[in-house]
C-alpha cells in the first residue's frame, strides 16, 4: 500500500518526534476507543495498517482495508 492510499481512505496524518528525529504516521478512528494505525514513514516505502495496540491483523492491500472500513462504518450504532 502507498501513503497516498491512506490519504485517499480518509486517514489523518500525525506528526511526532522521537529522539530528535521527526516522523509521521496515519490514524483512522473507527470508534470511541478504537482506531486503525499505520506504520511510520521511516520504515520504508511500503505502508500497512493495524488495529491500534494489536499486531494480530495487518492490512497491506488498499481494497481489503477499504472493505473493512466500509463494514465498520455501516455497522456502527
């Protein structure tokens, strides 16, 4: 997946700085306490998305991620 794919899907960019080195990553809120989070830009050109604080599910395909987001949004209370 590419960085532009995350932007196209509505992810928000987050800037941070750890040990003086700036980096960014993307998040997408899927509920009051849950979100999807990407890896950081300093991990190479390949982007992926996981559920926050869980590495059991990883999306590397834009279309599959879009399906997941659509399912979540259609079934929110």
